[in-house]
C-alpha cells in the first residue's frame, strides 16, 4: 500500500477519537484475559499435583517465562496498534526475550534430544492440548483484534502476531496449570509449538483483517 492510498483510506474512514494510552489498553485486556482464563480454570479445575509443582523451580520458571511472554506481547500489540507505533518500533522484539528463555528451558528439559522420543511423541497423537490452546484463544484473540482495529494500526502483521502470541502464551499457562502431562518432549511438541504457530497465524490474520499494510 502506497502512502497516498493509506491517506485516502484514513480520510474515508473519518476522524477517530483519541485512543487510550496503549499501556492502559493493555492493562484492560490483561484483566479481561485473567478473568476469561480464570473462568476456564474454574470449570476444568487445577491439576491435582499443583502444590507439588509449585515447589519445583523449573516449573515456576517455565510458567513465569510464559507469563512474561504473554504480558510483553500484549503490551507490544497495543503499541503496534498506534499508527506511529508510539515511536517505539523496537517494542515488537521485546516478547522474544522471555519467549527465547522459555524455548531454552524447553530444550534443557528435553536434553539429551532423542529422535526415538520424538517419534513416540508424534505416534501417540496427543494433539488435544494444541487444539485446546487454539480454541480457547479464539474469543480473546477476537477481542484484542477488535481493540487494536479501533486504534488504526499500520504495522498490521506485527500487531496481529503479537496479539496471537499473547493469547497463545496465556493458553499455554492455562494448560500447564490444569493438565498433568509433564513429559518434556510432549510439552514442547503439543504445548509450546502451538504458541509459535499461533503467532504466525496471527501475523497473517493481522494482514488480512486490520487491512492496512503488510509489514
């Protein structure tokens, strides 16, 4: 999209009210996420060994990294929803710091890597966690996209990717709090990989639904 086309599109849409500060918008969406996923936990209940798991440093580090990834992605999505990105284009890379730490932790827990273990993991077809992360994330993702569209984003793909990443990270935490599966290979395959997949899907969805520019 050329600059002239963008200007014409914005003029055609008419004036918009001054949008919320992205930090306030992100906090509002964070509260919504906590309530939404909290209700799901209320219906599905916590895993029976959660008290024991909270005494394991690696488990706490894993959940903490996932939470920081979701939190920073949510704030990044709201900054990227601004037409000028709030003069902070680098904020789109912030969520990859805790996400990279989470990936490193996953690799550490899977070491030594085994092709036989990967084959067995794929053969078991335990894909329901992946399906649950995606299904649970549809409604909150729609809400985040609706909020971002009101702010008139230009970096639509990055904004969509960050929104989907945030939702996926909170879905990851939900399953780690409710599902008792702890095998490192299965967690990496069926819990962590959907987080990256949703970020890619969110990038494509942002380019198609926020309707401004692909970059």
